[in-house]
C-alpha cells in the first residue's frame, strides 16, 4: 500500500516532469521567435538553436516582477563573427529580445543626390529662421 509520503513524492515527481515538458515547449517557441527576429534584422541565426541560461525574476511590460526563462542564442551578420543575443519568455509569451550591437547592411535609399546645408538654407530661409528661434 502507498503511504501519504509516497503519494506526495510521486506527485512531486510528476509536477517536475510536467514543468520540464512545458519548458521544452517554451524553448521551441523561443526558437521560433528568435528566428523571426533575426530574419527581421537581416542577420543569420547560428546553430539553429537557443540555449537555456537561467530562470530570473524580471519586470514585464507593465512593471510587474515575473518569473522568466532566459535563453541565449548566437547570430552573425558577416559570417566571420559570432554575436550573442538573449530572449526572455514569460511562459509562452515573449518578454524581450536583446541583441549585441552589430554592423548592418545598409542599402542606398536615395537617388544619389547630396544636399549641402548651405544650399538648403538658401532655399528654405523661413525654416532656418524658425530653427534659430527655437
């Protein structure tokens, strides 16, 4: 026959297993979000994974302290340098994604014309006077 202590230990083990199983699902969600974020930044997620770093009490968007899982990942812009990023997850909900400062590929969005400030001031005297007053 099972004693009350045996039932308690069995339930404790089941709760731990359920928590680990749910953590795996959260990790998969964090991986999807990290891939999407890297695609938006036009960088490459390296190794195709996120690694659990720690559990921490972190402030959410409303300023409340909540338990968050924090995952790390690596990405590259040029293919030569590995840079790090981290993602905070509150359950299955995204908390925040931070990436290390990195170079980016800038595409020219102009028609090649360079506007010199002296020319602009001559053609926009009222705007220049308003700037000096403010």
